[in-house]
C-alpha cells in the first residue's frame, strides 16, 4: 500500500532505499539469531533485554514492541479496507466498517489455536510468494520483449529517462526510509517463533540466512521491476503498485487478482501481529511488567489475554478510519515506524551487551554470529537515530516526533506503576534459582 506513494515521490531510487534499509534489517535479525542460539525463548528479545539490560530494559523493549504491532494492526485493517474499496461493489460500505470486520475475522482465527494460525500463514505465504514470482516473470517478459504497457515503452531506460534515477533529488529518497523501515517490520518475529520451534539450532540459522536473498529478490528486485515496466509517475498513493501495473497492462481481471493477493498479505500481517503480541505480552506479564490478564492461556495454548489487548488498540484504529479515512494509513505507519525502530534498537543494544559480556568471558558466543561486532551494532543504532531525525522533515512524521514525549511520559508512569510487582517477581525468581543451585 505504501510503496505506490513512495515510488511516486522518490522515483526509481526507491529501490536503493529498500536495499539500504534491508541491509540494516538483516543486521538486526542476524544479531537476534545469535541471541536465539545463545538461549531460545518465545519471549524473544524481551527476555534478552531482561538478561542483558535488566528489568527496565525488558519493560521498555516489550512495550515498544506492543506499540509497533498495535499500530501496525491499525495500518493492516486500514489497508484491508482500502483494498476492498478497489472493487465498486464495496465502495458504499464505510471504510471503518470494513476495517472492523477484518479485525473480527482475524481475531477469531487467532483465538482458536496456534495450529489454525500456522495453517493460515502457510497459505497466506504461498499466495504472496507465488503471486510475486508470477508478477516478476510477467515483468521480466515485458522487459525482454519491449512491450507497451499503458501507452509506455517498458525497459531499463525508465530508470533514468523520467528525470533520472533521482528525479526529485536525494532528499525524498532519504525521507521515505521511515516508511521503508515499516515495510520490513516483522523480520524479528523469527525470535518469537523460536520458542515453539523444534531444533532451533538447525532451523534458525537457515531461516535467518534466507532473509537476505529474499529482501534482495522480493523487495529490491520487485521495486526495480515496477520502475522499469511503467514510469514512476504512473504510481500513486493509496493503491498497490502491483495493482497499478497490472491494471495498466489491460489484462482482464489481472488488477482484481493482484488486489486480492495484496489483501491476503495485509490479512497475513494482521494475523502475525496478533500472534506475536499475545506471546510477548504473556512473557511480560509473567515478569510483572504487563497486566496480569495478558498471561492467561486458553485450553488450546493461545495467550488470548494479550491478543485481546492488542485488538482493543486496533479498535481505536477503527475510530481513526471513521474520523480520518484518507489519512489513517499514513498516520499509523509513522507511529509503527517508531515502534519498529525502538524494537530493533533494543535488539541491537541487547546484542551489544551480550558481546561485551562475551569479551569479558562471562558468556560464550555460539558459532552463528553477527559479523563485525561491535562496529555493526553501533552503525546500525546510528542509522536508526538518523531515521528518527529525518521524520521531522515529513509533515505527518513531525506530528509523530511531537508525540514522542507523551510516549516517554506514559512509559515512565507505567514503570512506576509496575516496578513493585516486577521487582518482587524478579526476587522470587532469583531465590528459586539460588535454592535450585
């Protein structure tokens, strides 16, 4: 959904933004992979923040992740509603109603069992990957044969012929990186799933290493292909660029099929968000830093308390779709980007602390490691800081930055509310460990 507007503002150079952000996303997940092999946990980076930065670190990391996925959930239901409005038969249904229906459907599937979640993700993934592969085959065929697409000659020349590779200059490319960062959110989910994965020592490195070539192929490659099939000026905000290209191609129902595919992709993201926040909130609740009800498990081992809390925030997003339907998507992805950057920064800080302990001989690094430590962690953290600064130069991003003090105040107040329970549980856990020794 966001890529169409980014292509329109940044031009073909958007592929460069995806490549740069993809590299740093890989650094994050590689660092997380090393921590996973150090100690697999469904609490993921929250438990690692606790181990290497204490209870305050776990508290901050967990609630930043909740901010990330709760706002991403709002972005997902907004995208779903906008995709459905692509079809005229649904145009009279208010956007907020479609968003509410989407939330209710995915919530129901998540509450049944983790098996249903896995089955849904399996098919969602097949649909997404198969559609992207088919689209890329079609796009490459158009380039090779030099076909006319919507009155435009497709070809490599489109990367530079419409005002150059940077048609609007370098600044727009830099500014869209906050949205590109959002596009990579969820790579850290590999850490959450490690606690429910058999033989993580074998499975996790293979899964993490595959992320780099998938970023190169499906993100950077598809953006380059989009920019070579039609001029970047054809794309527009509010519509998937894949739908735009296939609609321009004039193939009957091609745009409808691709719109259905991106609709399932948004459903997949919402599905994943509910899955991961439920488990992170349960881990936090057991440590005392989240409400007690979020630790409740159903008979089918679903942490429905945390899932329902995330849905409660998403319901606020339904209200946003009612009040500001045109701006809802861009508003929430900016807030989600703050959550993503905060989450990834906590992962890199945890790894940096882990590296320092390894250097001091207190822990042992696994054979699967983040390369270039501690330089890689420092550069990555500096990049994330630069992204936050750049958000100030975007109109909607500026409002997000202005809201940061409120987020900080809420975090501080929340910590003083829970610190007594957190410290009591931590003391009990330490006493139990001492007794066991």
